[in-house]
C-alpha cells in the first residue's frame, strides 16, 4: 500500500508553540486587513499553511524501512512532492518521481516508530545512512515585494514535524496515513513603519543588528531533539561542519515605498530565535529622507510572531561607506532598463541600486565597466540617457555614491561609439570603444584618440605603476597619462584573455596559447617575472568582457567562461578543478562576466543568470570560500540583470 503523507496546520488548531507563518514558497504569506484585498490566509496568533505545487519536504523514520527497486533502506531524507491540496492548508504529498523509492514502507524493528518531516527539502546524505541533522539556511538579505506584502517570507522559513506510530509486524507494509502538524524554527518580526515627520518620504530598508549575536546564516536542525544550532551546516556525508554566521539582517523594499505624512506600512522580517533582553538589538530604518534607529530587547522565541511600531520622527543623514566589500555592476535590459549597481558589505548585507538610492536618478543604459581612483568611482555606460538613465560617463563619490558629474554622449568630440571599458590614473580617464582607446582629461574635459589602439579587445584594462595596459590580440599595449600614442608594446605567443594588477603591484596576464599560460610582468621594465603553463586547462574569457581570471595572493582562479571554477597555484605551478557551481545552485546555468576575488578575504564571487529570454531575471551572485569545509558562503538572487562584473574597492588601492 502506498503511504500518503498528510500535512496540516489548521488555522486555530495549532498549539501555541506552533505559531508560525503561512507558507507558500514562490508566493508566500497573504496578509489580510489593511490592504482590504481578498486573501486566502489570516495573520493572528496562529497561522495557516498554504501549499504550492513546487513544494517539497523530506521524510525520516528511526525504524521504518523504505522499499526501493532493489532493497529496503532506511527512511532518511526521502523527498516528497505535492500530490494535491495546492493553495490549501491541508495537502497530500507522495514520494518524488525522480527517486528509486516505491512509496511503500515496512515496519522495522519492534516497538514505537518515530516519523519526522521538515520543509523545505534539501539534498542531504545518502539515504543508506542514518541522518538526524539537516541543514537550514536563513538569508540575511530579505526583499519585500511591495508595501504590506509578506510574499517573501515563505522562502525563508524552516518547518518541522514529528509523530509516533505503534509498531506492527516486522517486514509487513505500513498501511496508515501520517498526519503532521508543522512547527516553525524561526521568528517572524512584523514592523509597522509610520511617517511622523513633516514631509513625505520613501521607505527603503529595515536593518536589524544583533549586536554580535547570530541571527541568520547556516544552521543545523536535529530532527529528533528539535534543536537548532547556529553557524553549522551538513556536508554530503551527513557530517556537521562549520557554516556561516550572520549578525545583521537587512530587509530591502524591492521598490521604495512612498509614505505620505502620517501614513504607515507594514514590513516582515525573519530571524533566528534570539534573546535580546540583556543586549538589545538595533533596528535602523532607512528612507530617502534619512535614517532613524530603534532598539528591541525582547526574548524572541521560535515559531512566534512579534510586532513593533517604528514611528519615524527625527531622521538623520545616512552614514554609508561603499568602499568596503564588493560592488556588482549590471547592464540591465537594453530595451527597457538602465544600469544598476549593488553593494555587498563585509558582513554580507546586500543593498540594491545604490547609485539610485544616493541620487534619486538611474545611471545610463547598459552599464559596462567601472574604475575607482582618488576617492571617486567612474562608470561607463553604452547608451547613456536611453530609458531615462543619466550619463554615458558618470563620476560619483566612491564612499557615498553621490554624483559629482555625468557626461552625455553628445558632450564627447570625437564621439564615442559604444564605449565598454574604463581605466583612470594621473588625471586621465582611458575609455575603450569600438574604435580603440581615448584619453579624456578630467580637468579640461577634452578627449583625444590614442593612435594605434584600434583592435584593443572588449575587456578590462589594468593600471599598474601609473601606466595603463590594454590587450589587443597578442599585443599588450602600454599607455600613459597625457600621451596620445602607445608607449610600449609587448607581443605574446597567443591572444591575451585577461589583465589584472597583482597584490604586489605587478601585472597578471593570461594567454590562450596551447598550453595556456599565466604570467606575471613587472610594469616598470616590462620583464616577465614568471610564466606558468596550465597543462590541459584552458583560460579563455569566452564571450565575456571581463578578465579570464582573478587572483588572491598567488592563487589564480579561472573558469574558462564556464560555471566550473579552477585554481592555479602560481608558486607551485599546480592547477586543480574546484567545483561546478550548478551542483549547488541549479539555476546558475550561465557564467555572466565572472569571476571576481575579494583581495582582502580571498572569497570568490560568481555572477550567473539562468539564460536569455526572460530567464535573465533568474540570476545569482554566489560567494565561495574554498578554504572552508562547505565552500558556498552566500547567495544573492534577483537583482543581477546581465551583470557587467564584480568589483572590489580594495583592489583599486
């Protein structure tokens, strides 16, 4: 007999410690009340669960055996998918089609049989092992779709359930239904933000700082003891290993929510259970008019909802510093979008569209490249003011992102033809376009073409020793501020696929010869300090417009334009394949202008999209620490529409 698994947390029927969230991943909570819209769930002291067709849960048992096509096995992390009950509080799940289990179970050793379930399903250890701990991840970057919407909460939840059955005859089929009621491992925070200032404002973010306490990141959950452990995760063999701890959670509004004077809106955030009675949390509300901070000192218990009013009365200017962490530049869709710039802080908080937040206007259409020099950030876009963007060439304060000046296409004579890359040194901006490289005097605002640069490839230039290096096929051209000619040219054995300044001020160069070569050059005298062959490994940039590699110390990371990350030890000359990231992030199908390596931490950043068409909206930036037992440190999704590259302000020092 098939064992159907029935899950329910009926409104008003859950125990007090089963408070939670109405969960429907991909759509999430529906909130009644203030909006007056028709909804399917209610939020009160209890919550109901709505199931979605894409939901998957996992089933365990301490004694029961699962029938497979070849043998009976332990009931360990067996995947179940929705069979019926979509958009209802009660649903029936059946064993997934893509596993070897028949869906039939047998009584195991004599005595009471315990059954456990959790949501959402995650790949775990092989089901032949007895696994009692499962991984859970709580993002510290949460995005709310609109005012009063809780649709994002379902994707952050972790639920668990258990029950017991009296055992039957060993080896016979279990002909019963498992009726589970889920409990919630995390805490739901509901903030009502009210504008009590004298002018309209727009709500952008709500950030909760745990003041050193872990409130998000990686967790393990013991399904038998219902114990949540922070900062740990599970490897492929079921072993508990170190994971990521986050002490700050930021909720960002997908679009700023305008609040008239006296108006309010509700926002929802998920954190881990935390006791703030001895050390209060700091809550910072970010708006277009400034910020205001609050404190919270409650003991937040798992499965509970807590409400707090944040009454904005006195806003102060936000203190931001975008010179720490990582920057991700996006082209955007050429047809109807503009370029955007996201910031990822050292503590893992991602802030979207920081240029717009600082200036109230969008940068130009199809952003291509950026460079940081002398406290300013220089951004080049392909189409300037198209789609209501501002500037083909934008200069802003690197710390605050406040605009200094923006140049439109018609301000350049000679005209630029689809500019793609920029480098800045010595008071000059070097701009590469379809014709070659131009020298733009930042003081006089005059632009001149550099003779002989026709054919410079669509890829980043590098600055080392106050010189600009630009690749053109096999040629490596050297340019200098104030000159309109090529100072020097080095010729390689094959085409150059990437240039970067090294941490010691030298120049990294990758060459797509056979075998491929990685070399380091002294920018002072152009001597080749060392050159390593990569054996059978390739180090091409593909169609991308970023260097084929990035380095941390003498560790050189590259992808050959794929989603597989390789590492070359420049000291020992050895090369290894690390992993294909699609094994961890299924939708990371296309490497899009990656990768980057944080020069301060050595963490590797990969920007990916699922594909073209509408699939570009399914996108990720993932962060990898290959010195950790679990290399995937963080993923950020949804804001990276056609990435132009990942940058680190520290690499421009």
